[in-house]
């Protein structure tokens, strides 16, 4: 049975979406150029789409699928994951929170993600592959 974990969302991401929405309204009320309104609307739409479409799926056939809005889906066999590590790295990733997990593939950091319930996510991963190391 597949398990889907939504991305944890920090307050700052909600703040960005709110700021973009307010900016759209201000531009419309002030009678800004149509191109400026459309650009702001597009940025707002993409932010909301990212908010609603970022998730991580552990499949019954042993894969981790990472999905983030319009970005390409990433896929890795759970058997290839060697370690997981807690992180607060503010680098670009498929995560909407700074409370993240680094997924290691061999000696390389494969991806940063931010599942809502990190501990449950790690527990399910380790049930699928007991050889995964927990790096603190």
C-alpha cells in the first residue's frame, strides 16, 4: 500500500503566498499595467500550486517518489537510500519548510525533503529498508 506524506509548510511560505495575493489586489485597485497584474497573478498561482502539490510517496513496490508542483518528479528505490539526516539547510529543494530531512544515496546527498511527520516518515522508510542509517 502506498503512503503519501504532505510537505510541512513553514509560516514564511504562507507569508509569501499572502504577500503575493495582497500585491495582486493592490495592483488591480491602483489600475496598474495589465502585464504587471498578469505577472503578479502568475507568480501567485505558481506559489499556491506549489503549496498544494508538494508531497512524498513511499510506494508498495519500494520507491520514494518526490513531487513538487511543476518541477520534475524525482524517484529513488528505497533500497538505494543509505542514510537520512535532519537538517535546516536553506538551499533550494522539494521542501516548503526548513525542518528538513537529507536523503543520502551512497556518499551523496540526494535530496532535501520536509514531510509533515518526519519521525513517521523515517519509520516507514526503515521498515522498507532496515539498513538505512540515522545521522543526527
